[in-house]
C-alpha cells in the first residue's frame, strides 16, 4: 500500500516530445493527475484554457505571484510560466500522484520545496532530431525556434541534478520508461514506512 502521492516533475528541451509522451502516459496510466500551469504565452492552435494551461495576462500572472498562489514561477523565453500551489498540495495530501511539466529552474525550485519529488529529464536522441522536431511542429517562428534551441543547451547542463533521464527515441519506450520509474519510486522503503512499521515478526 502506498500512502502519499508522488510528485513527479518532467523537464526537457522544447521540442523533445514531452507533451506527446505525457499525452500517451495520461491515456495509459489513469492514477496520475496532471498539474495545469499558468502562462502568459499565447495559446497554440488546439490548446484549451484550463486544460493545457491557464492562459493569463501579465497583470493577472503578477497578481497570482503577489497573492502567494504559486509553488514556483519563471520567465522563460520572454513569457511567464508558473505552477499553482493549491492543486499540487491538495493532490499530494489526498494521496494522488501528481505530474508537473516545468523547465529546469522551476524543477530545481520544486525539489528544494519538496525534497521527495521525483525529477525526470527527457532528452531527444540527438540535437539534430530536436531541431527537426521543433521545426516540424510548426508552432514557433524561426526566431523563437533558435531561442529555444539555445535554451536547450543551457538546460542540458543541469541534467545531473535530475533523478532520472529518459531518451524519447520511440514514444512507446519513453512511456514504458516513465512507468518503470513511477513503479520503482512507489516501492522505495522510504515511501512505505507504515507497511514496514506494521510488520510484526516478534512472535513468528
Ligand atoms: P515538447 O512538449 O517537448 O515541446 P512536443 O510533444 O510538442 O514537444 O513534440 C515536438 C514534436 O516532436 C511534435 O511534432 C511531435 O509530434 C514530435 N515527436 C514527439 N515525440 C516523438 C518521437 N518519439 N519520435 C518522433 N517525433 C516525435
Ligand atoms: P511551452 O511554451 O512549450 O508550452 O513551454 C515552455 C517551457 O515552459 C517548457 O520547458 C515547459 O516545461 C515550461 N513550463 C510549463 N509550465 C511551467 C511552469 O509552471 N513552471 C515552469 N517553471 N516551467 C513551466
């Protein structure tokens, strides 16, 4: 039996395939809830407010910071992104596993606040493949693409601060790898102290 929900943080360079992998994980792994971040960037085609992000104006976002409603927030490539606090804390207390997709700075801030969180870094098979994917997605203009590819090089330097690395070569393998991580994390002795305490071998 597992008592407190896992807090799982996923990062990786823009275009690696995080959204795609997490979409599949959502279908195959029902006992995970996904935290919805707030952002000031414009919605991409097909993105829905409250599902992909809470889309905010800069003033609305700043008001959330002022009201201490964020676990963490950053300015990434000229837009604000942040994790609303209420949802994460409620999920954890209710014993639900909660998954957050955030960039590196946010991930490290979450680890500081929640030392038992699980940090997973998803990487593409190569930088060239990353370029192909982000360009092929067709959602950013060339200037934003080169900004994000530069940011990818910076982000990769922090990979050793993460607990796990998953290569998104094939989607199937990447989803399987994340599921294996979740399974192993749930079986850690440190997360199962109540079971261990209740084992009574004294009279055996
Ligand atoms: P991110 O959320 O990391 O920015 P996306 O999930 O939007 O990345 O994926 C970027 C592009 O790469 C999308 O066009 C997606 O279809 C494609 N993609 C994702 N994973 C793979 C994969 N394993 N193999 C090939 N293409 C992929
Ligand atoms: P995108 O604009 O591609 O959706 O996201 C850009 C980057 O912002 C990604 O690396 C994504 O993981 C990160 N991001 C999304 N939400 C948050 C958040 O709440 N906090 C932080 N720190 N980063 C976020």
